């Protein structure tokens, strides 16, 4: 079956890595690029425009891309895989979150060959306004609350390209000290109390990749006792009662370039990104194959 290629990830990153805040011409240009890529890979892409209010009361406009395969229109069960395209204005956002979008595009290219004969269908979503408080995730959760189909899970690809093999490069919240490694070379799968099956599938799929350390964390009460685990578009899905996980390199707990001008392509570990993306592809097959 078609598998993830580092050269293609590099090509996507070279295009995407630049400041692209909400409302900018750069973001709209990259949305066109992502849409073209998805269409070329055989997906049907629609734009969803929405309005949202930020935590400080600003009224904002967002645009999301929702991609499905043409043969999936009658499906009654779905897996949603998402990554946010917007960045903060002060950063080129290589890890945050060009890495997730590049991974999503490679998944889009490979998925038709990996798709099981039966099971849930896959929806790929490129979200907006994540940097303003996960507003894009909240909007997509709102859309799913109004649908009659079953959502078996939502997966947020959030910063999946930074790896450091040196000891003591992984910070941990005080509640987790002593329970997880302090070398920043693993990928984390984080779910809540309603996401046990989804966590198991993604943990197991990622563990199929040799030489890729994988850690899982299940948090109670939608992660409200550990706010660091809520900082991506999966958390509105937790709040809406849907199973959801975040796949992440742990963001600012590892990456010193988070939300800085130094979050550049050169800081990424392309092989780590390839491994994580390949593991997600396997995890998706496990997940949708169980949904029948």
C-alpha cells in the first residue's frame, strides 16, 4: 500500500511554513494550496465559512476546509481527522502547525489505498481560528452535534514534527513527573474519559512504527484539571461529549520555539514527522475497521 514519504512532507512544509494568521492573504493563499492538493488526491473539498467570538469579545470570521471521498456520501459512521492551518502572526509556525497540516496532506494522498472495505468513513478538516481559542474546533463540533450520523472519534494533529533525543529535553506538568520520560523523543496520544477505544487504536497504530516511542495519557473531566492537554481543536469535541484524541509532540513542553519567530523548518525532525504520520495512517485503519 502507498505509504508516507518524507520528500512529500518536505514539499508541503516548504510551501506552508510562513506567518499565516487568521484573515491574512497568506492564510487564504495556503488554503487554496491545501484545497488543490486534496482535490488532486481524489477528495471532494468544501469551504465552510463561519463567525465566532473570541475570549476577549472580538468578532472573527473563519474558513475551514472539509474533505471527503466521493464514495462516502451515504456513510452513517465517521472518523474526523483535523489540523489547524492558522499560525500566530509572529511565527512561521513550522511545528505549530504546518507539521500537522503536512501530515494531513500525506494521509489524504495515502488513505484511499489504506481504506478498509467496510467500516467508518474519514473526514479531513483543515481548521481556522485555533490560535484564538480553538474556535474552529468548536465550530466543527457544533456542526457534528447537528448531524444524525455517528462520529466515532475526532483526531487533532497538533505539532507532530519536533523531536529531541537528548536527555532532560522533555518538561512535564507536575502531576505527571516521574510517570513519563524526560527525553523529548516520543509522540503522545491524549484522550479523555470518553475516548478509551480511540486512544487504544491510535496508540496501537503508532506503536506499529519501529523506533517510534509512543506514550498515552487519559485524563478525567475533559482535561479541566490539566489545561495543557486542552490546547487544540479536540477539546471542544470533549466538551460536546464526543470521543477525541490529540496526537502531539507535546508542544511547549518540549519545543523551545513555540509561538516564536524561530519555529522554522530547520528545527523540525522530518523522520520523526514521517514516522508519526505513518503511525496515524495505521491507526486510522484500525479505528475505522472496528466501526461496523
